[in-house]
C-alpha cells in the first residue's frame, strides 16, 4: 500500500500541487518538484528517490553526501541512507520528481 501511495502522490496528476507531504507509520515523505526546504534532526537518516522517471539537476545542501547537478534514476541507490549534518536540508530538482524520505526510528 505504501508503494501505491508514493506512486500516487508523485504522479503527474498532482504536478500542479506545490507541496505534498506524507506522514505514515514508517516516517515522513515529501514530494520534490523544483525546490523544497525540509527540517529534520542532525544525524537523522534521509533518502532521496526518483519516482516516475529520472530526476535531473539534483542539488542538495545539509547532507553528509550532498549532490550537485546529479541525476537520480528510478531504482538507483545513489540517494539512499544519507545523513543530515544540518537541521535544514535544501533539495532542488531541475526536472522530474523526487521523493524525500525521513524514515522513522
């Protein structure tokens, strides 16, 4: 069910919705199209996934392993299990859709 919800909230059906946030029993997730500023605890785990196709021009700030003009492909592990080094993470996606995930626990 969670995969279906992730696919739905990242679908082109909602591309005109500026910010979509999702809270589940497994964590918090945020749809990123364009730019998002997200808040979390320093040391928290953070994952960034491409959904519905490649997400290009990825730039992140505030993570242990920041990306600069990176490309995320669906199924890639490049954005998995990063760590916050600042209480604010900035994520920019030039084209496509990414799902930013703060897993629980």
